[in-house]
């Protein structure tokens, strides 16, 4: 897999877009790994992200995983392209119980129009890392569509 | 479809659980409809919920839809049961662009152990309501499992 | 929703493509309804389509539903376009137990590149029709791609 | 991961159930690998399994993948349990073009009631193996439910 442009380009594009997501600030999320086709996002547990049992809400897990998958896709897209999520599916394997969480997004099939990525969510609970969710995600590369930024 | 217990019971159980979800406060979400097998959740656009183009983040759409589907399922479960999401899939049909959003959760197949629900997300943009996402969601009814609240 | 070209065109395109699917002959499937954005496929139970309990195999249900959704999409695409399935998800609500089955494919969001459809599978068992599966399906409209027919 | 009972038991249970699936005979499918939590199924291209461009129909790919995932799950279930597919999602990464196909089913999270598996479909085309589809699959372990075999 080769990234479009040089590494500085794809990483700065990902970081710039990430910085524009209000949702990532709400999650307290950080970009901890950015490579061609691979992005990791980490976040700490916070009361504002919980479901009724005090664990991370499945939707908040999917918010971070969707961004990890989308940005993994964006690293491989042309410089002026935007990435859109067409759909994703998430399986919750265990309650998202922990102090910190790491979300991996990995491209498994890049494409001119359609890119497919997979995500894995890990909970770090008292020093142990545990797989708590898996995502399958379909992304679209959008070019020259003014409406996206209006 | 018949609810377990009387209406006061299922509605108060849903409202109590909803009130314990930190994620719903973060979304500014309200329970606007609670009936057997059917729950609606509404929320306003807020900067803290956005993706990079300023629209509602797909993950935030899924957070509200997942809660709407889960609580639609809970209305039909026994009084002391808890509801867990096993998996969901969301299709993003259009950018979630609007001032306010309404998320519908509807049970299409209740079951003793497994319940299947569907969600629809509508964006209200300058007075027009538009379908922006659909969800398919599998829920599990959990009884007597201490670990959920520890 | 408007079909591309006149009704004769879209219906004949669907019927011609359907006739080229060896899988539909194996299923004994018939096109029983073709309208803009809506296609039904029916088939009878047969021993060669079963899982280990003698019911219709979930994969065979999905084969017919995928074709119903794909052709529902094709009715709304340009005359020389081909339709590809990007992904689908199926929920099995009940064993597919019956003598005959009806699969509905319905477009819920047509698009220039991406079309989203939903499917419903009904089993007709001793005169009763029962919903046994639901599908969410993402389709792509492909034009001018030689490789598809080589 | 440990299988229930000794290896002879789980393998014979899988092979016996596989032999009762009319759909597997229709596909010309063979069980080529059976281990705890891991099952492979192989099949050759046949005209009766095709979509309109002559490639393997996405539904037929999903039929074999669903069985591979289901039997991967069954290897880890108690001796008298039956396995049911609750739902699956498949992403078609490339046309299923080839002379032979290998479907991998792998358990990623076994459970007393719910088991989650992942599938990968590979096409062998002129000596090259290519990943053409991925599946995420939720299975249920069913015990003592008479109705399944009636």
C-alpha cells in the first residue's frame, strides 16, 4: 500500500481533519498512530461517554472506531479528496470496561471510489488490554464535491 | 406487541436507565416517545458532536440510534432484565446536516433472548425532515447477571 | 422515484440479467414483481437449498434477497450501467421454514454512484406468511468498466 | 480456545451436520479444515453458482462463508448443542472470479450463548489466491430446543 504524496502530506491532512471534528474533542480522543492505511485513536474513560452501567457507550466506541477507519482510508486517498463513511457494522464482544481505550483502523482493500477498512477496539482495564469490539466499514472517496464544505 | 408489566413500569424503567447514560447528556438527547417496542430520541446540533465538515458525526448518529433501538427493546423485556447491544449496522444515506435530529428505534422481532430492532435517523434542516441513516440492531436480554453492575 | 428510460427498458434489462444468473436457476427463482425501485423474487423449498435442519439455508435466503435488492437498484440506473453489491447484512429473525418464499428488494436511497436498498424475506408455511429475514444492502452503479464482462 | 469433548467428537459433529446441508452439496463444497474455532470450506466454480457476469454470486460466497463461520462456532459448543446464525454482514472486495474458492471461518469471541466469528473468502484464479470477501457473523448456541429438528 502506498500513500498518496509524501508522508508529511497524508499525516498533516489527517491531523488537520481530525482537529476539525468536534466529536473527537468531546471524546478526548488523540491520534496516536498515523501510517499509510493504518490509524490508531486513543481516549480515556469519562463519565460523559457512558451507557447505563458506566461502561463506554457502544455508540462512543463506534464514533472513535469510525474515525480511525475513515482516517486510515484518507491516508491512501488523493491530496484533495474527502472521505465519507457509507456504512459500518460493529460487533460488541464484551462490555467496554476500562480506564483507557485504543481504537485501530486498518484498510483491507483500498480503491479509487470505495475503500474497505476494519476496526478493532481494545479496552485497557487495570493493565490488561482486551478486544471489546470489531468494526467493518465501507468508505467513499469524494473529489470535487463543493457541497461537502458549504 | 405487549409490554411486560404496565405502561408506567416500562416507561419508568426506560427513563431511569436513559438518565444514567452519560452519553445521552453529552448529546443533549431527550426521550420524546416511549411506547411498547418504539422509542424516539431527539437532539439538537452542537459543535461538540460534529465531523470535519460540521455535520453530525456518523458515530454520534449511531450513539443516539443505538440507544433508541436498545430502549425500544427494553420496553418489551421483563422488569428486572437489562438490555445489551450485540451488534448494529448503520447506513449513512446523506450527510447528517440539520438543526435538530430525530432517531426512531422500532422492534421488528422481540424474543426471549434475542430481539431485533431497526432505527431511522431524520435530520430537520430548515423545516424539512430528511431520512439520513438506517440501522439494523441485534439486542440481548440479560437477566441475573451480576457482573453488569459491578 | 423515476426509472431510467421507459418501463419496457428497465424491466427487460432486469429480466435479461436475471436470466444470466446461474444461481437463480439453481434456486428455482422467479421474478414475480419488477417496478421502479422494487423487485420481488419467489422460490419454492427444495432439498438442495437446505441447512442441517431442513430449513432454507441462510446463505440461500441471502442469495435471493441480494438479487432482489440488486435488481431493485438496477431499475433506477442508466441503461448501460451494471450493478454491483458492495456489502449486505442479513438478520435471520426465524428459521426459514416453509414451502415457498418471497423476497422483497426495495430501494430506500437511490444515488448516482451508491444506492441503498432493503430486503425482506417471507416464508409461506401452510398458508401463513411470516417475516424470516431482513437485509440492508449497499449497491454501486458501474458504467464503462470493461472488466465486468470479460 | 478449547473444544468441548475430544477432537473426534467435535470434528465428527461438524462433518455429520455438514453432510445434512443440501446447500453444501449444491455448492459442491468440501470441509478441508476442521480445528477448534476454525473451519475451512472449499468449492470449485460452477455455472449454477454464478451471477450475471459469470463470477460466483455474492450470495453463494455468503452461503459457504456462513457455513464456515457456523461450523467454526460449533466446534467450541457443547456436544448436544445446535448452532444458529443470528446475522452476518459481508463486504465484497472484488468480483469472485476464479476456478476454486476457499472460505475461512474463525471464531474471534466464543461465548456460552453468543459466539462471534469472522470469515474470509479467497478466490484462486490461475494459481493466484486473492481475498474477495470478508464476513462478520453472530452465532447463537441453542440447547434443548426440540423445534429445531422437527
